């Protein structure tokens, strides 16, 4: 079985940090965004929508 490098694991904490950074960037740019994080296999881990994005 292939070994998985610990750096390749998308933890809940890392996903939360990525969402926080995306929200900060959204505010900085003054635009509403939707934001998704997928793992290395393309499986969704988290999805967030800020403001009126996609309305």
C-alpha cells in the first residue's frame, strides 16, 4: 500500500485556514466569492459562499 505524506492530508484545520484566507482576500478585493477546497483526488472537502456570490 502506498504511504501518504502527512503534508498531503487536508485536515479540517487546514480547510478552515484556507477559507479564512479566501474570505480576507474577498474583502480586500471588495467582491463576493464562492470558494471550494478539494483533496488531491478531486473529492470535495469544503465549500463556502461569501456575500451574494452566485445569487
